[in-house]
C-alpha cells in the first residue's frame, strides 16, 4: 500500500518584530517628511494586515534605511543641542536679580507695581501700576496677578489668578524677571 503525502511549505507567519520594524520605518518616513499623513495611514493599515515579509518590504522600499552611524550622529547632535539650551537657561537664571521674600512675621501682603504706594515699586513700562501681590497663606507663598496688562509669570508660565511660589522660582512682572530668595 502506497500512500502519498503532500508537503505544503507555506512561508512563515510574520513576527511582531518584523511588523514593528516596518511600522517604525513608516513613522520615521513621516517624521522626515518623506510620507504624507494619508500615505502613512494607508501603509500602516496594509502593514497591520500583511501576511508575508515581501508585503512589508514593498511598503517601505521607497524609504531610506536608517543606518546605525547616522542614528548615533543624530543622537549625539540632539544631546549636545539640548545641553546648550539647558546651559543657556541656567546661565540666564543665575544672572537674574534676587527678590527677597518678605519676613513671615509681617503678616501683610507685598504689593508690586509702578505705583509709589506699593511695597515693591518697579518703574519699568511693562509693569502695571498695581501689578501683583505676594503673600504668605497657610505656610506657602502665593503670588497673585492683580489684572496686570503684561502678565505675571512663574518659571516662564503665565499666572492666571494665583500660583504657589517658593525660593529659587523665577518670577516675572511684564518684562522684568527675578529669582525668589529667602535671604
């Protein structure tokens, strides 16, 4: 008795790693401006439904291959440029004039603005007559904007209403900036 066996050799199923590699290549293609958003979406759908590696290869064939050396160079440039930005910010922050927090025992809020009646008078044209108020509330320093025209900032973010501040924070009134100090 003879029996015949048929051997079907189907290509191996795609691995998640192969699919992820193709999706990464597509994302990088969009980031580099080589693919439009619509093309990216279409190709991503095809990559997710692909059954064979040659289908994935066709989806990424027109995109440049990322080389290890270029990845290292770009990563190095990114690290250096980020360092210089952080260094510049730190240098500028250290050069700011210090604004001493009032002694906690006074119990009064410190008014800040151009008006001579304020506790801290700032004569810069971007500072409002009654610009802001600094007070101690529940053991925390609170900086409140009093409807100034050019705004009050804490660490570069505009204060809407009030914000808790602490020693070392960078605060701004219009275009004037200070570093808070406890003494």
